């Protein structure tokens, strides 16, 4: 009897090595902070995660 082909895995495919982000950091923000970050990110045409990463990176370069 021939072997059955394996079914495709469900979900998002894995990213190539080096493209995945490192660690997940949980953070609680007030509703007001979320609104302000959202507005700042929208003004720079970024999503909130991109804006937070770029802002933290710029602050760490000082």
C-alpha cells in the first residue's frame, strides 16, 4: 500500500532564519497612552508596534 502524503500544516508558515523578531515583551498602558501612541503611529504611517520599536531604538541611541 503506498504511503499517504502528509497533510499541509495549518497556520502561518515559519519565517526564514533571522527575519523573526526576538522576544515578546508584555506591557500595560493606560487607555490615554494607547490613544496617544496610536495617533503618533498613524501620523508616521506606521502601526503601533513599528512606532514603539522605532521610538525605543532612537531613545537607546542617545
